[in-house]
C-alpha cells in the first residue's frame, strides 16, 4: 500500500494528470477569452463604421429635430411613486 503511494512512477502519473487537467482548464479559459475579444473587436469595428458614417458629409442631416414636439423623456418617468419613497426636484439638496 505505501509502496503504491511513494512509487516514483505513480507520483509522476498523478502529477501528469494534474498538469493535463490544468492545461485543459487553461485552454478552455483562453478559448472563452478569445471569443469575448473577437466579439469586442466586431463591436468596435461596427462602432467605427457608424461613427465614420455620422462624420461623413451628407447632403441631408441624418437626424431631423422637430422643436415643436415635446421631449420624449417624460415617457421614461414612473407613473406613480412607491409607498414611502419621496422624489426630490432636480437640483434640490436633501435635508439632513
């Protein structure tokens, strides 16, 4: 029994198995990171293309702003406050 624990070939096999498992985990982590970075690369290429389109001279503006319409930010507000929640006006300081 003790011979199997301290046998050099057994020790080497256990160490080799641990190294193999560590290598598999590292490969998986690096493949995942590579997929993530590839997605980031695509996102930034799309962003560059969009910004280049926005900055390129065009005969008509890409965004038409109609000042006669009310701003659409009001649609984002909550319809009613929750119980016990007080809203402060923008720019006002909270009493301490």
